[in-house]
């Protein structure tokens, strides 16, 4: 699964020099210059990651919001603690979660106004995420399994396998110990492998 987003990780790594390395001092120098380099180095991969989860049009807005918040919070980034990529994806993940909360809230209001079940809305959003993964990777069993993961496990999986972050970077992004990331990732991958194998056996038996 790690190969899903190898090109995204490569884009980040290839441009790190332009951003002052993977641990730039964001508080030094002209913020406009520093963040222009940071944007050039990481925006494309961030946009691709977010587009897979919420669509291309929304991803453009979320990338802009991510870098705006990063600029405002630049003093909170500690180069000695972790590479900047994990910090950026942490901000992007929070921006994404806020967007989903607002979207779901609006859908629930609409559902109530039209006599629908508000509980269907969250499931509907997760299904759309899975459908985007399915459309791009042609793996229906995996897409279906994604809808049944809790939000933290799904973020851990997609930040690792899709965005190409290392466990230490995911830990920085999600503010949890790297050991927790590794154990969650191991459990989720094993669960997904079992799901895919089960689906394969079902299709083989049906054939």
C-alpha cells in the first residue's frame, strides 16, 4: 500500500532544498519569502492528498487555508522536533476535519428539513471518501473497508500510504506517539489485508 502515493512523497523530497531543507526555520527571515518556498515545496502534494478526500475544488481552498494557518502559527514549529512536512500535514488534517464537521452539520440540517435521517449524513461522507479512493485505485474491498475505520485510524492509514509520510511525521501531524502510530498502522493494514483476501475468496467462490 505504500506505493499508492510514492510520487507525492517524491515531490516533497525533491523540493525540500528550495524550502530550506526539511527543517526550515520558519520564524527567521522574511515570512513572505520563507512561506513562498514552503508552498512551492509542499503545496502540490498536499493538494493531491486533500483532493483524494474531498475533491479537487474543495482541496484548493483547504490548501490555501492550511498555509494561511501555518503562517500564523509559524512560531509553534520547532525544527529540532520533526521535519516540517508532518507539521504541515497536521494543520491540513485539522483543516480537513473542520471542513467535514461544517459540511456534515449542513447536511444534517438539510436532512432534518426534508424529513431525512441525520445519522445517514456522516456515513454518506465516509462513503464519498471511499468512492474517491475506489475511483482512483480500483480497489472496492479497500474502499468499503475505509468507511468502517474510525477517523484516527483512517488518518493514520491515508497519511502514511497515500501522503507518503513516515510514522514519525504522522505522529507529529496527529500529535500522538510514534509507537502508537506504528501499532495503529499495523492493526489497520492487517485488517484491510484480511478484508481484501475475504473479498477475493468470495469472488472466487462465486465464480
